[in-house]
C-alpha cells in the first residue's frame, strides 16, 4: 500500500496480542484526542504500553501514515462496550466476544497542537482508506466511526458534526470511482487463469499482502514466516513445487512464497 509506512510494534499482551482477524467488514475511524502528538509519537506509545489494553492498526498525521499492527491481526480499538453494529459482532476461541476488534481495521487520525484534524491529515486518511476499501472489497458506506460501534465520543469532531463523516465518505468514494474509471479493460476469461513463475526470477516485488511459509504446502500451520505488505521486495534463492506441481518461490531466508504472477512481479 503506497500511502502507508509499515513499522510494526512487537507482539505484547497490551497492544498487539497477535490474534488473527476473522475478516475485515468495516473501517473504524478514530481520533487520538492527544493534541500535537504525531503518528510516530503514538507508535512509540503503544510499543511501550503497559497496564491497559488499547491500540489501532494505523496512525495518520499531516506528514505520514504508519501501520503499527499487521492488517490481518487484531488491534484493541473498538470493544470497550457492547457492539452496536450487527456486521461486526463476532467471537473466537482465542478472543471471546472480540466483536469489532475481530472484524475491522482501526484508524486513528492525529490532531495538531490546536486540537484539529488538519486538511492534510484528512486527505491522507482518505488516501489510506480508499486503498483499504480496494484491498478488502469495501465501499464508502463501510467506513464508520468508533461512536457508531460502541457510542464513544470518537472521533469527537465527527460526532458533533456528522456531516464530516459524510464528507469523508464522499471523498473516499470519489477516489474509488476515479480508480475504476482509469482502470484497464476487464480481461478476458482466458487471461484470468493462474500463471506462475517456473524459473527463478531472482528478485520479486509483492503486488498484494503476502504470507511466508516454511513448506511448499500453504496451510495455516506452515504460515510461520510472517505477513508482508504489497511492495515488499524479496531475493529468491530457488524454486519448489507442491505435490500437485504448483510452483513456489524460495526466499533467501528459506521460506516459501507464492509464484503466482497475480501476486508477485519480477523486478
């Protein structure tokens, strides 16, 4: 995701438990309520957090957007009270009653020293959320406030003035429509077939978020090498194949990665 910087905090029980999301049904918007503190200030705060449970996936200020928790993991951002959005209600054996935290991505907008969400922060948030909507096949109506989930006064400026949420959704929708109008023609059925690298491409870039596995068999138990965002570059040391003959790329670190040209590109 080109608009995001990825700087993950280490796993810990207070802010990054390592639980997996069940799905991404909504994007939940927050504000930090912390005037003058930057996105990186908040990254460092949640990296060192103790004695309470809280976090969000992404922090955005007027200079940058930082993803501090992988987008396939739980952040503790919208479950302090009963969930009021049916689509977000969920539970898991590892997180009973996790609700919105199991089914959404949380985004925190930072405030300037005067306590305002600046135009630059607003616009950068639009860019990030539009990319998330494309990645997870969501629409502008899937963008909601923390207030909508639990009733908390967050983001306070958007609770006081609900038209700000409408303005944000409209801006995201314009981005999505603009992307659609400039996209390439729909490929024919034959071009939708899976195509794989069969020879070592030496170096690749991921086109989507990808996982690394310790085996050519891409099952959950083998997914031990981590999850990496689109745009990550890997050096490929060799090739492998599944029993069924599907090619895999072997990274320099020894983990296996998809060889599907829909997901990775030779550079």
